[in-house]
C-alpha cells in the first residue's frame, strides 16, 4: 500500500513539471495569437488554476495506477501500451476535437496533446514500479 501511495505522489509531482513544460513554457508566445480564448488570469487567478491543475495530476496518477492494478498490468511494456491507448481514447481525441471548434494555435494543441501523453507515460512507469508483478 505504501508503495502505491509513494508511486502516486512521485508520478503526480513529475506530472506537474510536465504540465509546466507542455502547457506553460512550450510555445508560450503562441498562446497570445488568440488572447480572447483564454480566461482572465489577472489578480492571482492564474495561481488558483495552476494549483487545481496540479492537484488533478495526483488524481490522474492514482486513477491510472488503479486501472493498471484492476487489470493486472504490472510490467512496463503493457503499462505503456495502456498509457498510449488511454491517451488516444481520451485526451488526444478531446484536445484535437476542441481545436477544431475553438480558436487555438495548432502548436499549442500539439503541446497539450503531447503533455497529456507525457502524464500517462509517467503514470505507466509508476504503475510498473509500484505494482507487484
């Protein structure tokens, strides 16, 4: 049990750094091509959004590890396959579909999609390390 908690905490923490890279730093100037798309984050509102996004990383890590445990996916290669398939079925489709209807730069869309894949890969590694195989 402690190993699962440690894996969740480690993966969630690493995910916050990938969020910073893929959702904040990469193509940062491209976000300003369509400024009307983004919420007003002045007056400390951005800090709150970042905090909640970071908290969600821990839920993603826990859910992915639980998914792997439920289906007895305990080795790295199958866990990575689950990560890629879950990414395709979920965030990739949602991110690309949203970009078809919302004005957003294609490079920002690509960064967001890649960031979600990075989250799942980190969770897959954590699952493979933490789950008894």
